[in-house]
């Protein structure tokens, strides 16, 4: 039995740190929300919103206040009751409705149960989903989502409720803990998740797509294109350095479900072909984002999640020198 750390000292890291993620860790991520402005606040506008969501489709408007009519005001907004009472023209002012459904689709499949960096791909995907969820809740939005992967889909309807977000994070943590390298990846899971999003999301919603970079096939790209016609999308593909390049490490042996493969990684042509496939996957995401005019924030397993998001948003870290 290991002795307990002295009172006040930092907790010892879990043996599964970086390989598995627990609910407590996903809850603690809420303390890092202020480090990266994913969503606008009254005093700070998110570069993500400024660059990509200047016109949010389907958003409603709420009545704000009444003021004296000014030249150029729309006559259709004149408040006739107040005008009659004060004997002076008054007009209604409206502000854009802040609350919106944010639907987080996050993959937890066997192909994400791998990592050569600080964490597994499945872990950083879960962390990203939690960070987005907490940021949305703080922003007064309704949060829900869908955890998809190994033959299962766990859905939570968007609500402006901490309990709803905790329910989503609990299902995410359970799916993560149940991952195993011995499982098969369901090739149709991503497409099914996207079709479900099209069924339940109304115009003006934001769907945050967090998945393995390798998930983007022809069917998934078609589903994303259809989904983007009705809702705003944020694309967050996840990868590992070994998805893009093989080290020159000699004979590499791979085995899964009884199948075996040997690669001579000293062969430069094999490494080049492998690297080109990785570059093609990255380029496909970029083309999709450009074509649909969507924000793309790729993540990898080598760097801290918040540092990567800040880099995508070109946000300087507090205290850094300009």
C-alpha cells in the first residue's frame, strides 16, 4: 500500500493519467475555461465568433428597452402605447438572443485509444468536449450532445442545466473507461451520429464535432455538408504524431484480431507513402472547412489542450510579452 501524501501536497498522478479520463477530471476542466475565449462575453469577443459566426442563422431576438424615436429608426418598431402615453414617438430596441443549443458530438472509439504524446487521443477528445461544455454553460447556452463510438450512442438533449452537462460528462467518462485496443471500430458510427444531429438540431444551433482525424470519409463529408446548411459547425479533428509519420525504427510489427503486419521503417519509400497519407487526411479537413467556411481547430496528443486552442484563436497567454 502506498502512503498517503502529506496534507497540502499535490495529489499523486494516477497510473492511468493520459490513458484514461475520469469524471472528476472532466469536471475540474471548468477551472480552465477562463484561459481560452471560446465564446464571446459582454467584455470580450471571441475571435472564433468574430471570424466565423458574424451572422448566426436562426437566432431569435429579445426585447431590450424603449427609447425616444430617432431619425433612421425602423417605423415598424415604434411602440405605439408608450408614444400615446408620452405624446412623443418611442421605439422598441431588441438584442440578439444569447441562449443557443450547443450540441457536442464526441467520439470514443477504439481507433482513438492510442497516443504517443502526453495523452491518448481518446483523452484529449474527452477533455475538449468537457471544456466546450463548461464554456457553453457559463455563456448561458443550452448544452447537450452525443457520445459515439464502440457500437453505442449516448445522447443528452441540450438544456441550460449543470445536471445536463454532468450527465453528458458522466457518459463520456464511462465510454472512455470502457475503451480497449481489442475492440473493433464501427466504421458507420460517425455517419450515424451526424445523421442524428441533423434530426434533433434546429437552425441556429452550434454542433461541435470532436472525432478522430481518420473519421472523415466520403459519407461523413456528405453528412457534414448537409448539417452545415442548417446549423453552425465547429470542427475539432484529433490526431497523434504517429498518424502522420513513422520513425525510422527498423522492423515494426503490428498485430490485431489475429492479423499481423510487418513494416521496415528504414525503407524511405514506405515512410514517405505513410506521411503522404497523413498529409492527405489533414488537407481533406482543411478543404472541407474552407469550402463550408467553418472554423477548424485540429488537436494533437503532444501539447496541452488549452495551449492548442489558444494558438488556434491567436490569443496571447496572460502575462506574455507583446
